[in-house]
C-alpha cells in the first residue's frame, strides 16, 4: 500500500500590504497553486505595523471599517465605477490584514498560510489576476455573503465545509476532550475575525430603507451601516428626513383620495 504524501509547504516572502512583490515569489505561488500544494508565507511590512497600531480599538469602529472595505468602490468624478489604483489596493490589503490581526487571528510579522486552488483567476480581459488582489477579493466576497445573511437574520456560515470536530488528548487533564479545529489559513482567519465582531454587534448592521437621493420612485438608499443603537433605522439624518417627508406625502395623498 502506497504511503500518503504529506502536503508540501514552502516558505516564500509575501507582503499583504506591500506594493513590492518579487516576481520569483509570485511565479512560485502560481506554480505551487497549480500543483495543489500548500503555501506558508511571511508577512512583514512597515506600513502594516503602522496601520495595525493606529487601527480602531472600538468594535463598532472596526465593523464600520470592514463595511467600508467591502462596499466603498472607487468612482470617477461623474460617479461611475473605476478600477482601483495601486495605492488603493495597497491600502485595502493593509487594512484587511491589520483588521484580522487586531482581532487576534493573524500575527504581525509572523507566518501566515494561504490556501490556493489549482485555478488561476483572470480579469475581463483574460489577464491573470494579481495574487494579492485575488485573495482580497475572495475574502471581501465572503464577508459580503456573511453580511447578507446577517441582514436577513439567517444562519451565517463562517468557514463552510472546512471545520472539523475531534477528540484531542489533553496532557493537562490526561483525558480526551472535544475540540473544534479550524484550518490555519488567512481566509479562515479573516472569516473568524469578522464573525467574532458579528456575535456581539451583528444586530447593529442595518440596510437603510429610506428613499434613494435623486432615485426613481420606489428606489431605496440600501446603504449598509453600523447603527449606533438597535432601534436606529436610517444611515444618516438626511435619509431619516427623506423617509419622514415621503411618509407625510403618502399620508396626505391617502387623505385627499376620494372615498
């Protein structure tokens, strides 16, 4: 019977928040991903340290920053979407990693494991997507999916199909005990960091129901925001004012309606 091969782990340097990514490391990432091998990476970055130290300590502030990372898209002066600049990608990657680290799920300057599939993602033009951008996009999509379940008050999957429950031996008690094991990769760390906030503050995430500013009839604002209190419904005083005005107009219309 053939022996099972252990997953191959390789240390290559990767800076989640850095604009500088050595070509040889990126090529090594791609080659190993296609072979289905696991990758262990190192994440030291001066900008990352600076961002981490200045990161909000207030849980609501952290949650608001995560929503900003997910939903704030770069736009042109006319309001149409545009691709992010290199600096914007840099800032996003740095903030994402600093958030995960601030929640205690990733080390600053220590090793991090990335889980990659054997597929290379490509953009609309068919060009390979930068590894850092790909990883960030996957995490942002998962965070957004978690928020949609939060808004509809449905069960939120933290790490779908990747959690295992085992009986682990304890040297302290000399007994077996049930433990839940999570994969030790950056994607899982990001999901668990966000889930940690949702446990205590997920009920404050709301979607603004006010009429959209300069929108068509029936269009809603739909801004996802962190409410300052559980009974707050609108993302801003302007939205609350529009909603109140729309309600008064609707009431007057019903009054004038002939019986």
